[in-house]
C-alpha cells in the first residue's frame, strides 16, 4: 500500500446503545467489515480521537456543550430524538473527531471518508433529530482555526436537508452550503447557499441531472479549499423515511460525480456517511460500502 492510497476510514468505535431505533447503529461496523472483506488493507483505516470540548465550542454554545457532557435534559438537549447517556455523548464526540480526522487526511491525501458522521441537524445551541453535535461544521471551524483552510463547501446529499449546517454558516461568505433533499418531509427548512428540494418519487435521472449541473457550478464559483461531502444513503428507493426513488447504481454515480469533479479541480474532499434507514438494513450497508469503495478508487491530482 502506498501513502497515496491511505484513507481516513474509521473502524468500530461509533456504536452506542440507543435501544430499538430506526437509526441502524450496526451499519458502521458492518460497513467496516465489508470494506475489510473487499481487500482494503488494515492500514487504510485510521482511529480518531474524540473531539475536545474546546473544538465543539467553535460551533456549539458553551451552555449546550455543558448540558451534553453532563447528561442534563434541558430545552437545549431534549429536542433530540435519541436518549442522552454518557455512552451516546462519547460516541457523538468521537464522531466529530472522525470528521476532523477525515478533513485533515483529505487535505494531506486528496480524499478521506469518516465511516460515520454527517449529523447535520444539530444547531449551535440545541440538538435536533438524531444529532447532538454538528461534526461537519466543527471540522470546518477546526481546520479554519488552524489556518489549514480558508474557504470550504458542504455538499449535502442526504435525504433530509442539512438545516443545522445551513443555520450555522448562514451569512458566512467563506463556507458555501448546498443541500439536495426531499422537500416535503422533515426538517423545517433553513436557507442554504443553494437548496434543491425534490418532490416525491424523484428518480436517478432528475437527481443526477442536478448533481451534474450544480456541483461544478459550486466548485468553480466558490473555489473551496476543502469539500465536506455528506453521502447519505437515505435517498434510496427502499428507505423507510422518504419516498425518493434512487437506485444503488444512481447513488454510486452521485458519489462518483462529487469525487470526480473535486479531483478534476484538485479540491480535497472529506466524506461522511450520513443517514440510511432502509427497510432491509443490508441495503443501507450496501450503499455505504459502495461509497467507501468510490473513495478508495477515486483519483486525485493537485
């Protein structure tokens, strides 16, 4: 294995007991196992450290971070649809650390993927949905603070709009947010730099048409030094939380469009897996696995 092939693929530490839930916690370990079985070497997988309180506070308010770490149910934490336990808080901070690591690896090597992440509904001062910490936003702020990157873009291809990310970066000219999502479902929408709200039953053809048009426009117009790519599996036709009709092949092509357009311009890209709630959990893992393989196989030149 050469250094150019090393990627920030993170292993098994993201699991936390959330009880019976539509959020398929086993998918992180299962995706890692599929990638290992596909022949990716052990050295391709990096273990992150948990994000620090200081790093989290680059995006989130001190009061909210204290509530989260203390396991305190307040108006800031009770808006989550997950329990709040020390184990779940630990996993949230570790996930943020994974996205920070993926962003650093992307800057060094061209692309990297966190085998979790994409908790894009978390706001600066409160939880929302299944999201306690917005790892995408924290990773960008950490890299900006370090002077590693100035301009960044979020390309969010989850089923659900990244409303927390949109709100956090609203009015910030250095960070462009793009979200392509199903319009008539959760959450209450916030204004991104560019939103594509798709209506029910949208297919590969419509979705990929938007991707081919808008991804190059964003990269050429904003000229980011880093892209954070939210590669949600939930636009899939078999997902329980939406009614878009994308196929696995369509989602693979979506990944390839983002990676190829970034590579063509020499823009590093750090990925997160995002949502995925297929009625058959194996379908979720299939989609996350093919995202991992797309990152592994992608070319890059600066």
